C-alpha cells in the first residue's frame, strides 16, 4: 500500500502548481482518508530516507533542490 502513496506523493509534489505544504495540508490536498493517514506518513518517511523528498525545518514537504546531494 505505501507504494501507491509514494507514487501519488511524488506526482503531487512534481506538479507545477504545488507549493511546499505541511503534512496536514498535503493530506487534505491529496484527499487522504483519516484511516490512511498512517500509511501516508510511512510513505513520506520512506521517501525522505531515500532522499526523494525533504521535510524542512518549517515542516513543509518538498522535492529536494536540483543537484542537491
């Protein structure tokens, strides 16, 4: 199940109109059901650990800067 969310998250964050958002806002934007919130958070943690997304000091979820490693 997290794989499905991982792909949705990356697609959502890649959209031209996306602006860095908190996890709560991201869940609302993606219309995640409350009972699936734990799965979303697990997928976010996996993506962050892999360096595919960043959760900044401002607690906003974003794609890493291009070329940042």
